[in-house]
């Protein structure tokens, strides 16, 4: 009886992958070397722009987070990653961190920025 109960608990537990997916948003708005296998450098079409421009369009290969940053070259700088809109404060670095579910696509755009970078960080789970 006890053995069957333990087996039932093991068979119905939440896996790390399921738990990571549960933390993702339900709406769909959709080069630095890394030694961490959970980090992917996102290829950008450009790294600076004085006019409004798209830096990247990225589809998440798994549940995770987009981390992006850039340096404002004027007080008129802005950076946007889908619904997350970040204005600068007196030419300071602009940084953002956005959760994204597997298969969702995000657009990273902005203006009056330089040194723009972006990475994807996979959510822990799936035996990693």
C-alpha cells in the first residue's frame, strides 16, 4: 500500500519543465561568448540607431527570458521589447528583462541608442 502511494506521488509530480512553463505569461504579444548552455546570444540586425528601428525579431526556442540593454545617446532615447517600454534617465544605460513562453516572438526596437545587446535565458527545467 505504501509503495503504491509513493509511486502514485512520483507519477503525478510537477516536473521542472512544467513548473518553468507555469511561470510564463499567458498573453502572446508578440556578441559576448557564453559558457552557460541556457544562454543564447540573440543576433541583432543593428546595434545602434538614431531613428526608430527594429534591432531584432526573436522567437523563443523554449520558455525563458529576454534580457536586453543599450546605451542612450540622447535624452530622447527609448527602447521597447513588445509591451515593455523603457525610457532612459539622462543618458544612462537602458536595461530590460521580459519573460517569454516557448514559440512566442518578440520585437526589440528603439531609437537614439548604441551598444544594443540581447540574450535569451532558458528557464530552468527539463533536466538541465
